[in-house]
C-alpha cells in the first residue's frame, strides 16, 4: 500500500473473488462506474494466484494501492478445494485481501451489511458466496419485479425479485442448489459430460463419455457466441482454442474424430449441446418463477459472460429482457463496455452499493457539521 491522505472523494473498488476469476470495478464516490476488468485466477492452485491478481490491479489502477482507496469485496472463492472448508477459505481470503488492500476494506455480508475483516471469522457464513445477493440487491433497487439470471463461466444464478426485494428461497449454496436458484453450469468451464448423459447426433442418441474431453467453451466457440476475451482458461486437453480443436474435442465426447463429420455437422452438434444446456436452465427457471405469481410476467435481467442464453430464455418465455449493463448506466451503443460490465456484475454491484453507503456517510457528516458548530 502507498500512502495518501484519506479523502471522501477516493474511488471505490468492487471485488468479486471467485474460484476461477477475479473481477474488479472502479467507481467514483458519486457512484459513477469508471472502469472494470477481469483476470483469470485458478485459486484452487493456491492463494499466490490471488496475490498476483492484486498486483495486476495495482498496476492497472495505481489509485487502488493508495491508503485513501476504499475496497468492497464479495467472494465465492472460499469454496475451492485448497481450503479445508469454507470457514477457512473466508478467513484466508479476507486476511489476504485486507493485508494487501488496507484498512478501508469492507466485506459484503448480505443482510448482515458490511463487515470489517476482524468480524469475518465469526460472520463467515454471511460473507461466503454472497456475490449473487450483491448483484440481486442492486438490480432490486432498479427494477421492482424481475428474474436476475447471471450465467458465468462456471455457474448460473436465477434470482427472483418482487416488490423491490430479493425473495430468494436459498441463503447459501447448499440451499440454492436445492431451490434451483443455483445451477452449476456455465458457458466456459463446464465439462460437457455434466451437461447431458445422452445426446443426439445424426438422428441417433448416443451415450456421452464421462471424461473431461471437452467443455462448454468448445460449444460456444462453434456457435460463435463466446466472446474471445472471456475464454481465459485452458481447454480440456490444453490444446488450441480454435474451432478445429473444438470440433475434435466435442467429437471425442461420443467416441468420434473430427474427420468423421463435416464442419457443418459439428456446428449443428454444438447447437444440440446448447439446446441441452438451455433446457436445464429453463427447467430451473420454471421452478423459481412458480413460487410467486408476481413473477409470471417479470422481465429477465441478464448478466454474466453467458447472458446470451438469458436473452434466449427471455425470447422462449416471451418475457422482456434487460441487460445488467443498462442498469449500470452503460449506453446501448457501447457494446464492449457493456460486455465487461455485465460479465463482472457482482463486482460492479458491490462497488455501486458501497458508493451509496459512502455517499450517505458523507451527507450525514455535512449535515452534522452545523449542529456541531
């Protein structure tokens, strides 16, 4: 950390520390989104990867290393298997982040509010995997009734919002997996054997090999829907991330070689995988919206690098669709910025929520000054 005078005008940095990526957003104290970025961070290989990303953040935004900077953090990385359990994960991540980011670091704890690092050991359950709630709270402040669908590289969140309130049934990952509000499927890292056990090819249904031969990134490279900048992790075989290599990998899933079919057939096969994944998401969406009549016509708010599937769900369901980036104030004609803002939605949300808190604190201190005088 470098030293600078503490200022209420200092930027707020929102952090979403996941098991595979770290996403960071910068906002002004007034709550204007200034910048956003994502780094690959295979946290399961060790905390050194997080340390590396923190250094990269300081390099991109030198102000993030100043003592005046405020940092708002949410996480899911406590789940990775280099930690004995989630409590240890929260303790380790909060300690690492607070040591590197400084005393103005606060951790999002859902209904418990914001916690200092010293309170996170006891309050770890509120801090663990709360990033979905940060996004949902921000959306709820903008749209009174909606279904937030955040489809990332690894997971999908389906969060109901009614009367400006988040009404999710599950409060943690275990409960959300039961409720259907958390689906462990994404558009980059999900092994295809986790998407379907049997799949159609050339008019026949084949069993799927339970091997990590291919991932959903191979599917969406072939459909043309995966933005290359989101393709940050190695392929299943550590081979090239090209269409030709993706054809070879998805062919292996049903015991074939790429040469066994034409490029067009493999593209259609990729569309079949897309259909299977969309069907799973559709089934879980149906479970979530069935719980409240107010959701019957609610629009879908799409976030994450796979939000093209959220838009597809909206079309299938004849629902309105709102991109998260629009709620964050990104103009419709700024496609690249919208892509990153929506992909990094939880980091944007915690930054904006923290800016709101900071703004209220500043306003209160201004009001108090005359009385004190």
